[in-house]
C-alpha cells in the first residue's frame, strides 16, 4: 500500500494510556516541586552525592582523580555537623595515591544534560547560587532529571503494550507500576539514585528488543547495545537484563526457529549491538584505568556478594524491606506472568522475563547488605518493574474480558494499591515507616497511621 494512502490510526488510539503517562509526568514534577528537597540541599546526600561527584569533579573542579575539594565541601556546605558522611563513597587507593569513586558513572551521564543547564544558570549575572556543582540549581536539576527519565520509561512501556494489546489494559498496567509501587518514590522523594534511570533503561531494552524482532534494523540494534552498556555502567548487576534480548522469542518451537532465522539473516546487527555496548562502557573503563591502573576494577571496597547466604525470601516478603510487602501490586505481575506462561502464544514473551528474574533475584539478595541500606521498600528491584508491564497488562486484559463486575473489582484493587503506596510514602517521609529495621509488629502498629500521636518510639 502506498504510504500516502495508508490509513491513519485514530488519534484516540491509546488515549487512556497516554493520559496515564502525562498524568505521571505532571505528578512527579509537581511532587518534586512540592517537597522542595532541592531548595533544602537534601538531594545531594549519601549515595546520590557519590553518583554525582563525576560531574563537578570533571567539569568544574578538574579534579576527577583526587577529589581534594570534597572534604571542605562536605564540612562547610552540605552536611555541617554530620561526621558520618565525610567523603562518603570515596576511597583513597594506596597503590596509586588517587581517590576512587565507588559508584559507576552511568547515573552521572544521565544527569549531565540538566547539570549543564544548571551550571549555565549559576553563571548568569545576578544569580545568587554558587557555580560549584552542588548548590540549589544543580540539586533541582537532579530532581527534574530523575522525574523525566522515569516518565520517558513509562512512555516506552506504553508503546510496547499498545503493540500487544488493549489500551485500557495498558493504562491499568501503567497505573499499577507508576503510582502503585515505590517507583514513584524514587522518581520524586529520593531522586538522583540509579534506580529511576535504570527503570528507563530496562524499558528501553524491552521495547527496542520487541521492535527489532518485528522489524530488524541496525539502528534498533545500536540502541539496544547502548542501553545494555549504559546499564552495566549504571549498576553492573543489572547487566543481567541482557537475558531479555537473548531469550526473546526463544521458546522451543516456531518462535525459536523464527528467532534463529532472524539472527542468521542479520549478523551485522549483532556486531553493531556489541560495538555500541562497548562504546557505552568506555568512559567507566577509562576512569578505572586512570584512578586504579586497571581497566576493570571492583570499586566497592570491603563490600560484596555472599552467594552461600542468599536472602531471597527476606528481600521479597519480609516486613523489613519485602518487595511484595511495600509494593503489593507487583503480585499482579507475578500472576500475569503465570497467565502468560500458561498460554502457548504468549509463552515466548514470558520466558525472557522469567529468565531475568530467576538469576537476578538470587544475585541481588546475595549482596552483603541485602536490604540495601536506607530505602522505602525494595529499591534494588525498582528497574525490574518495567519487565512486569506486559504480565500486568496481560492479566488486566483477561480480567476486562470478564463480566463488568470483575473489571470494577480489579480496578478497585489497583486503586487501593495506589492509595496504600502513596500513603506509605508519606509515612516514610514522616519517619513513621523507618528507612530500615521495620518489623511485623511495627508495620501493623503504624498501618494507616498518619501522625506520631500515640505511637511508641521506634525500636528496631
């Protein structure tokens, strides 16, 4: 058919899911503005400051290997009176005499565009803020950057879901993931962590992988490679998302035969993917070489994995940080994945999700601090929420095909989950839900409580 005469999709195609994405973008930016943590200099602290050091060190202070300015900055500007955070995440290496930032540089690369905007603003005549990389404009830039990239991730998932199903089902899935999990918290109340950017990368890998299997093009393969490389230098353990494109449409039978034929027909695309992935990790390799003398270096000194002592059940179900406890709507993803596995037509799309979760959940909860420090719920699995989009949308479509009462009940469950998530986020910010050490008794003591009145002191 001539492109000029190809029928156009009605503008209402995907309207509900579009509204959800736009609403999420507005809600996240509004929440960043409402909390005003950037104005209080509360964004660039602890891990977030560690991720961020690359930018001011390289662009402003020209001191990427020694970071001599950080001690004075921490003492005088960001954390006065707090001796616990001096040069947090920075290790002096006796072998080279240089300082090493333990965090990889991927998060800083995502923050770079708005960092440059903030830096230009700080240099305007009459501006009251220091152009040091850490003042109010830079902190606001991080808040906005995180909210935008998470929103972009939802738009990518919307595009994927509309290829595979109904707009209403897609909208329900995006509501559940965007508003009903701790993704919203990491897009707004604790911006600058790696997890929001990784959610975007997971969504990008998922959507582009699906597109390449439909219409293989070298540009699509290049984006997959870049996304995988950026994932590795943002949080190396999340490089396991490589299993998604590897296992896509790889279930034995016609799907696997079609995948093999596709790969054989486009071997050059795999080379493009690998080259772009390598190009993406080069900045990290160069930094390690310059500071440690090695192209590959384990920068988390005195930290690591204990593969003999996994805490999978704790990570998923405990009252301390359980994924299903603090984001119960992820259970819809687990149910939807079972539904997909039971359907022969959908099984090739479910296998890559399962292929990621099985090793990733084990490895993630073998980390020496399986609870991952101060966090609202399980922050380590925030990126993997993107992989639950298809399962939740599949489940939603099945329920919507039932009598109307079932759909209303299902929507009520999702809205209840959203309310619980946003309410508990408020509890966390008020320290009613603690950043760590929560117990079953404490969880139910504070359940539904929105103030400290009549609450006992917290004893973890």
